[in-house]
C-alpha cells in the first residue's frame, strides 16, 4: 500500500509518499519565507496554492510511482493557520476524488510522534514536541495521546522568531539564535515560567528585549533565552516521564534540531536511566511524509472519512483523537 500525504499547517507545504513498511519514498518541501515580518496566513496559503501541484508531481517522480499507484490520500487537518489548512485540504480532496481513493485527515501534532516512533527504535515514549506553532509534552495512555504539559501562550519556535525579528535577526531566527548563543556565557535574569506542567514564553521574550535595551550583548541574550527555555522544557518532560514511568523520550518539531536542547534532554534521560530518540532532521520539521505515515496507520486501523468529515480544524487538539491503531 502506498500513501501520499500533504502537509500545510503554517509556513511549509510538503508532500510525502510512504509505503506500509514506513519507507519514505519521497518527502518534498517548499517553505514560505516572507520578505519582512512574520507569517501572513493568506500569503502563506497563496504560496501553498502555487507549489502544491508541482510538489505532488516531484514527489511522484522521486518515489518512482504513478498517480494511480496511490492508495490513500492524506492531509494535515489541523491544528494550524486556517487559510493554509484549507488550501492543502482542497488539494487533497481534489486528488482523492479524481483518483477515486479514500481520504484521511491527520492531526499534525500526532504525526510528529508517529513518524518518530516509526523511524527510531523507541516503542512507547514521552514526546517533547517543540515547534513554531506549538509546544507540548505528549504520551499515549488509555486510548488517546494525552497532553501532560503545554504552552499557555505561544510555541517556543514562534517566540524565537518574534524575538529574532525584534533583535534584527530576520525571520526563521532559531538557527541564528542557536549560533549566537554558542558565543554567549553570561546568564541573564529571565522569568522561569513553568506553571504546574505548563509553560509560558512571551514574558521571556519581553524580558530579553529589556536586557537588550540596557546594552547587554546579543550573544548573552540568546544564550540566556536558550538556557532558560530549554531548562523549562526539560523539567516538564522529566516530570511527565516520572509520573507515567516511561523510559523513552522522543523529540519532534523543528526546534528539536537545536543541539543545546538535545544535549539537555539527553543528559536528563541518561540521569534517569532512560533513552532519548530523535528522527533525522528532515522528519523533525513539518513534512508530508509524517502526514502520509500517520494517515496510513489510521486507514489500516479502519478509519474512514467522507468529504464532509474533512473540514479543517485550526484548534485540533492532540487529545481529541481516538487512537484506534495502537
């Protein structure tokens, strides 16, 4: 069985093709990059509209399969930016109808977890999901993926991008912040915003900008932001692992490409006698292969959707999904 998945929750439009052995046959991406400011949902949707058909064609070529070889069509149903979600959903519906194939809408957050489990040696992990649009600590129990902790305001990647714009680093600031942080050493006072098992990041950004206005070095600001935020993430992840007695932690989302975050979580896992897993970088960021694989799992477990049931949901929560494939 071969499944084609289309991702389009925010800045990335991606088309992936996988088989039922979790082999990634193709995983093609095209990212919207605004000339200034952050993501404008309508402009990002226009970008996805322009690139989705060429991406489908390229993915088919790379996979070495024809359109009629596709058995299931999947798409990111949410959460995400409404215009972007609607654009890729429309493309998926059109493809499924024209081919006469079943269609499956996929929860974007869960797909990060499923592709990580499929492409690493973990079996039942706690997932630290850190991306632009969201930040959650997730694990499976009693028929659903439960959220043990999450951001109360914005995703950590979103905070990095907003901070980067204010500091003059441009859009998609995470890699630039990581590079500058490696040259910093002074730990500045920033709010450590852990509230129970949840986190908040916007106050950290505000405090960082205050330090910048007072003349602190850019390198030390980036260093301090990373150390504070990643310590918060590591803390809530460890407490989730302790609470449900899991010995595996899986990282997912674009932010987990950061080497400092990985080193902190790895140290925590080692101290607990646990193990950390991370899929390859192209499967950490938003991509179509993770949508295709999760849709494959859902379809094989008996999930069927009518076209009417493929309406997108900008606030599609991880714990809303009844997990029938585990």
